[in-house]
C-alpha cells in the first residue's frame, strides 16, 4: 500500500511544480549607458509668436495657413554620438490634421489647428548632411527628395547620408539645422470665435540615442 501512496505524492508534487512554473514570467531590464550626452537648443527661445489673427481673415470651410517661421536648431554633444530627435506633442489629442502637432482646444472641444515642422539646410562637424526620418523607431530611414524633411509628430528625425549604401544617421558632435514651423488654423465653421481664443501649441524635441 505504501508504494502507490508514494507514487501519488510524487505525482502531486510534479503537478504542483508544473503549475508553479507556468504561473511565472521573467522581466529583463536592458539598456546602454552612453559615454557622452547631447544638448539640443532652439533660437528665439524656441518660441513662434503669430500674434493676433483676425477671425474674419480665416477661411470658412478650409484651413488657413499661417506664415512659415524659421528657427535655428542646434545639437551639441560631448563627443561624436549617434542620435536622433523625437518630436513629442505636448498638446496630445488636439491636432486638426493627422500627423501634425496640435494647437490646443477652445470652448471645451474645438480644435484650433496645428503646425508642421520641417528640417533642412543641415550641417554637422564641417560637412553638409541630409535630414532623414523614421516612423518605425529607427528600424528604417527615409531621405526627402527635395532636402526638406517633414518631421511629423512621434517620428524620429536624424541627420546622415547613404555612404554605407543605405540611408542612415551618422555620429555627430555639433549640429546646426534650419527648423521651419508651418502653422495653420482650422476651418472657421468648426470654431466658435465670439471672443479672443489662444493659439496654444507646444512640442518637445527629445534626444533619442541610437
């Protein structure tokens, strides 16, 4: 009688062990500590001020484009570093057109408009580079055919060439690039403009180490 009992106990132990193993999951925490850091800056304190826009000058059923404003983007690293920049919209959910950055909400639900950012005329460490973009976290990169990279919200922007046979970022220590801001106001028919309303856009350019 003892043998079957021992077998039963062994079977129960094996079952319990198997159940315990199936109820666990592993967490791996990985990353790299980079030896150098990069600091981005924008001219004019990173501010684009469109002043007051008259409601009567807005298009009724289509967007109204605002003037292009050019800023200077600079990135300075302690040593040559492989990096990109990620555009983070600080007014999430307010964009009027897909992939642009938002200009805030008025009257509780009405989207004011949006703006796009464009990178061009880039140079780094004494050489001209092409602004390039990635919409898949840096797995693949695309170069604009006209040299103007439309840097969409949540995309990565970097600077490089195709010297390796494919478009890819290159290590940079000191970067300078034009940053054009192209704003627009939504169709007037979608906005209640009986009093002054703010144009309130904000984005963060975050250094993304590759």
